C-alpha cells in the first residue's frame, strides 16, 4: 500500500495585479496555505508528497522566496517531497530549480529528466517541463514493466486532451494510464479539481487544482488530495482536503431602490472572514440618484474590510425625475419635441406608463407623426429610461 499527497499549481510569488495594494497580503496567504499542505502531509503520515508542476509562478520570483520554500520542505523531513517543474517554472537556463539552496534540503527531489524513480513499493514516472510551450505529449515516454510488483505513478504537467480542449499546450492522452500501465497519473495545470475515469470507470487521472484560488471561475480549487492505493491495479482512494483560505465570488444583483441597496450592504456585512474575500458585484436595474450615490461609495467604504470589493454600476441606470428634466429643457422645438415623443412612448410600457405626464390626445397626435417609423418594436422601460438619462445628462452638461 502507498499513501501520498498530490498537489500542484502553488504559484508562489503570483503577482495578483488585480488586487492592487492587497497583492502582498494574498501572496502571504498562499505561502501559509503551502505550509498547511505540508502540515497535512505530516498529520496524515504520508509516504511522500507530489507537487505536479508550477510550484513557483515564474522563474523571476524573488530569490528569497526560494529560501523560504526550501526551509518549509526541510521542516517535514524525513517525508520525501517530489517537485516537478511546470510551464510556469520550467527547467530553462534561468530556472530557479538550479539554485544551490535546494541542495541543502535532504528530503527534496526535483525531477529533471524523464527517468523512473523508485520510492518504496512505488515507481514514479516524472515528466519535467523544460520549455513554456509544446505540442508534444510529455507522458509519451512512459512504459511500465508488465511483470513489476510496483505501484506505478505518472507525474506530469499539461492539458488532458479531452473534448473541450483544442490545440492544447502539453497535450496529454486521456488514455495514458491504460496505454502506459499506470495505477495513477498525478497531473497539474488545471486549477480546479478534475478526475478522469478510465474505461473501467476508475478515476486514475487526476488534477487536484490549485490549493489557493488565483482568480474568478476556479470553483473546485482550494484543495489538496490524499491518495491511497492498496496494490498494483487497485482503484485509488482519493480524498480531497480543504486547505485554501481565499474565496473569490461573483454576484449579480438587481437594484430598484435604496432598500435593495441597504439589504445588499447588510448581506456584505454578514460575510464571514471578509479579509479573505475577493468579491465582484455586478449591479443592474433602474433606480434613483440617491441609490446610485449610495452604491458608488461601497468600494471605498469597504476597502479595508474585504481583501477586494469591486462594484460594477455599468448596467445600473438612473431613473430621471421627469418634472425636473422638463424644467431644465432649454427653449427650442427639437429638444421639446424629443422629450414629448419619449414621454408618449412611455405609454406603450405598462410598467412605467403611469409616470408619463401627457394627455391621451397629444399622445395619439405624436403616434400619428411617428406612424411610418418602426420605433415601438423593441422598446422596453430600460431603453426609455436610458434615453431620458442621456437627455438629462446632455442638458445638464450644456447648462450654464
């Protein structure tokens, strides 16, 4: 039997440009998550740890970080740690894996060639990456011995060549475990947990996902995998363990008035561990200026409360006060006729027709003038409110 930890895509030193001045805090959290993974390995008394690529975000990260990581690995000695260079930290001439600091870590092996490595009752088949891009399958070389009593584990970094991946970088055959006789294929590159079954329905090809979410959309990230295999040919027992701290969430909310905005803020205040939350709010609807002003202050108000709060008001439209707008109208037939026509068109929309301060007779006269123009089809309250808003803004800007 073998029990090991499968992890990948730590991306230590990630720039996190989208987080602005909070980027360093996010990098510190990633480092703490890495420490948590290694503690998990020790607590579960694993035989070894596999890191399947992209330990570092690039070969240009701060060299002091290399020293910190090497010390972390040393702290779980004698548990062996196997590191595979990935496409973000490939074995190019400037690779940080050539730094002599790694040589002092007695329990660390950095895979540098396509060559089997025996550890106990397992044989590892590593596929280290030596360039950023390739159209070749890095696992193509793997060929296990048919008569071996070893548990065979492949370790690679690339894209499983399944239906939704076209022209993949480092494409990997989805049938690799069967073609090459592997009991398990430990992969890295995809940032969400993904398990691919073989023809017998057994999940042997697995991505653990990044242990700390890097961006929106990585819904199955924040985990490491405890893998147990009883014997050659046995089905792996795969147990995801939550280790990540950061939560990235996108939310869409419709706003019609101040009560909606206040309810939304109350929900934000109820979020646990706000310092680990990256939130993108996309607000939509038609509302008044007071509500828009209220919402436009949320980002500044909660700048130090959340790791990051971004509020998009692009689809939130101002409901203009028609009486105020009418009072602002300058003298001139064109502007007044435009306002009157928009007011008449409001009568076609049940949701807002009661706000149209115009007589039925005058409305019919305007419709008669517009009879030959296909203006009514495709109208909506949002379109009309946007038209009034544009008119409102133009008049405001033109006013002395």
